[in-house]
């Protein structure tokens, strides 16, 4: 039972990253900043993930400004390898992976012509969601794992509905075109969230 509780806590931490945004969320090319390549969902052994580790950043004395520039540099290199068609699809998949968090990206907001008033409302929604998520995780740290997974999933669903509710019909339509056809991510455990935008 305790192992299951720890597993749920780790799952919540991964979902928390989606809400709050990982380190260096901004600064990506064409909306691909921060957690491109799925680093927020468990990470990996790629250089970008390694450079985001706090201990590695400390050892290399990396500044926040340098870290923010990393995703764009990596994506530029990826663009030199992929064809235009592959890069377009890659961006669609990247946006789907980020889900609601993609709308934190300044470049994406610009592409969707999101107004300052909309940005303000969105940022307030993200801030409130992050606060609620911290409270859920605080309870989990205290050993209260009961209903935690349901609370996290419910909060993420509520946050998504509120954020996309801020968009106009034209902005929702444009975003749907940006993410393209749904990509079915292979799940090792559990199911992924659907990318429904009404």
C-alpha cells in the first residue's frame, strides 16, 4: 500500500510540472520552449535534460539566461536534421505533449493573437491552479495519499477547461489547426489525457 502511495505521489509530481511549468518553460522556438521532448514527463538521458538538473547547473555555473536559451538552440539543430514536413509534425506533437501548458508560451500567444486581458486571466488561472496543486502535494507529503490521483486529475481538467474557455472561437480553431491530428503517445503505465478542445 505504501509503495502504491509513493507511486501516486510521483505521478502527481509529474502532473504538477505540467501545471506549473518546468524550468526554462519560456524561450523556445515557435512555442517549443521548456519541456520540448517530453522532459517533464520523467526525463531521460539526453543533454537537454541533463543540463536542466539543479546539481549539473550548479557544477557548470549555468545562469538562468543560458538555461532559457537551451531549448531554442536544440530545436534549431533539430530543424537542420528534419525536413520541413517532419518539423511541422514535430511541432504539432510537441504542442500536444505540452497540452494546456503550451498556452504559457509567449510566442504561441502571439501567433494566436491572444490579447493582454486574456493573458492576464490565463496567468491568474495558472497561478491559482499551481497553488491548489501545491496544497494537494503538501497533503501527500504528510502521508495522505487518499484520493490524491483523483484530485490531481480533477484539477488539471478544471484548469484546462478554464484556460481554453478564455480563448475565442477563432483562437480555438487556430489552435486546433496548430496541433494537427491527434498523436497517440505510447503509455508505459496508465492513460494519457485527451486533447479535447471545444
